[in-house]
C-alpha cells in the first residue's frame, strides 16, 4: 500500500470510531471507495478491511444494477442490509463514490445502527467522498 493511501486511512479512521463506540455489538466499520479500496477502518485489521472492501465493491455494483430496474428511481444504491447467522451486514452510500460498511453481532439494535450510520453520513458526507484516482497512482 502506498504512503498516500496509508495516510488517508489514518486521517479518516477517527471519523468511524464514533459509530463503532455508539452502537453496541459493532464488530467492523469500513469506509471504502466504489472500486473496493479501503479508505479507513475501525475494529478490524487491514487484511480483513481490504477483504470486506473488495466484497462490498461487488455488492455495490450488484445493488446498483438492481436499482436500475426501478424506473422512477435514480439508479443509485442507498442501503443494503444482509442478515446472516451470527449477525448483520450494512452497506450505505456515504458520499461521491464512497460507501460505509458495517458488520455487527446478531444482538445489535438495527434501528440504532441505521440511525447512527445515516447521522455519520449526513454530518461527514463531504469528507467521506472518494475522488477519482489520477493516472499512474495505485
């Protein structure tokens, strides 16, 4: 990982700590770009955050394809929630080309999680954007 990406991760992690500490049973919080680059994480190691970000990019793409089937909508995904044995997964549009992903335990308060995620996105949306990458940067 190059130093610019590492620095960006360090600078944004603090924004996610409030969400992780405000909702009991939160396991992982990851901010990612639409192409699957982890931009910040809380409660997880880099390898796990990178795997989640890559998986979320695929899920975001799939949900956008489904959203396009609603002719009265704008074709963009706002929120995906998946319930699995052991917990919940949330993926929310967070800014221009960025998404907020959260994994939480089964006993999480789903309403509180949604409220806190929406609050974070509303307060910090412009900071949660992923600008297009310049040619030659990896």
